[in-house]
């Protein structure tokens, strides 16, 4: 769980920083932030690779352990039934698409204000779409198995998403052009859906092609930087000039220091987010990773309502949105089995219940052994043939 906590820390710290930066140093150039993000992605992945090459993590024994762990984590999944790995061209193309989808998020954020002004929490309210999209992609593309609790959660999430859309149309579309408002929401849907495509592509490349996670990350960063440079040339925008312009306009030395500090921190947090995001996609699932995006929404809604006047300052709109966000967090936890419902058979295909049934039908492990059940099944369903004890795991390594 520590990787999820690291990701939560980096992601929400950067989100808080993104709120503070325009208020304190008046810097809003999205191209500069995109370039910092891709640079952090590239150098972050490169830094981890460099560290691995200088440490015991790159030893032959550790490499052998990693191969065994990958086999254990992916045992019983349909993806391993594929006959052969992709060739290098397909791999590079998939990495480019992942970088392009990430770059598209910047493009959408760049053009969105010119189309319609949406609520600052629109992304937060609609980000449940990531879990739904990631789930469908994993089920149909990566052949993840689905249980009753997954279906129950997806139905609940879809109903909540529909309610959110209706509420936003009622409250946010007043006084705006209907066509532009719908287009803006479609662009937000595209942006959020592309995050799911990135997660699934990264998972696919590591699990099926057995690629180094951080080489994928560095390559994505390179492609992203190239795309940002192309955009800067086409639009005749220079992010470095924008940063320098804002820096010179800040008369206070304290604010100049804050600008440097904020930009460096944004770079570091972007590196951390991309590193831990990729790790969580592989060790857990893209659905578990997406839970982080809306788990703390109730707290952010309170801040946006009280401090930034969001939700049109209508208390009933805020309360309804708050209740829906709590319900979505509940469904997200049920989907990822952090909460298990013991009724209507919703617990039958959770890993805890399967462990109990497997324990009843198999020999009890010897003293000093324990079942590795944290990462037995990344798709949320553990199969009996995936059970392994510490003793047998150590035997495999020998």
C-alpha cells in the first residue's frame, strides 16, 4: 500500500500547489507546466534507471526475483495466453500513443477556456469516468476477470456519473452557449478517458512485453517534450520567455524565490507522480490507481465551495455533490475490495473469500510460512492456482 500512499501525497500536493501558484505568483502558462511535467517524467525515469544500475537492485539475484514476481502476479490471466510479444515498432508506437494521450490533456486544458468556462471541480466530479473506462479496457483488452462486486460497483458509478452530468447541465449551463458547453464537457470526457488509455498501455507493456517500467516512463517523457517543442514552434510560444517575463514582473524578492521554489517543486512532484503512477498500475491495477483521483474529493469540494465560490455558491448543489462524491468513494473501495459487502453474493469473488475457500480445500501451510495475498491477483480476483507460500517462493528463487 505504500506506493498508493506515495502517489496520493505527490498527486494532491501538486494539486494544492496548482491552486496556490496562480494566486501567489500569477503564473498560468500551461505549456510551461506541460514541459515541466514531461521533463520530470523523463528525468525521473532516467534517475531510477541510473539508481538501479548502481545498486543491488540490478544484481542477477534481484533480476531473477523480479521475473518470478511478475510470473506470480500475472499467473492465471488471459493476457499470458497470447502467443508472442510485440515487435519493437509496436512497442515504440504504443509508448508514443501514451505520451500523445498525455500531451492531449495539455491541449484540452489549453483550448478549454476559449470554448467555455467550466467549474474548477468539473474534472474532480467526472474523474470516476477513469475507473469505468479503465475497467472496460482491462476486461476486454487485457482479459481481466470480473466479479459480481465489480459489476455492482460499475453500475453504481455509472448512475452517479449520470446524476453528476444532469446536475452540471442544470446549474452550470445557465447563461452560456449550449453548443460550446456540450463541447467543453466532451473535451473533459476525452481528457479523462485518455488517462485510462495511458494506464492500460503502461500495464500492457510491462506485463505482456516484460519491459522495464522506467524505460517506458523516460521514453514517454522524450516524446512528450518533442510534442511540446512542436507545439511551441507552431504557436510561436516560448515557455522560457513566459517564465522569465513573470519572474521579472515580480518586484518582491520573496515572490521571485517562491516562483523558483514552486516550479522546481512542480517538476519534482511530476516526476514522483509518474513514477508511482506507473508502479501502482503494475503492482495493483489501473482501477486502484484511479481511485486516488476521487477518494479525497469530499475535502476538496469543501475548500472550493468555501474559499473559491464553486458550485455557483448554491448550498443544495454543493450538498448533493458532496453526497455523490462520498457514494463514489464507497463504490471505488468496493470495486477494489477495500470494502467488502457480505450480501447478495457480492463477496464470493473477492480475494478474501477465495483465500478462505482455498484454505479449506488445500493443505494448511507449514509453520513459518504464510500466503502471499497482497499481490496475488492484480485484477481483484485471486485464483486458487495463484496461491504460493514463502517457503515455496524461496524454493523457486533457488
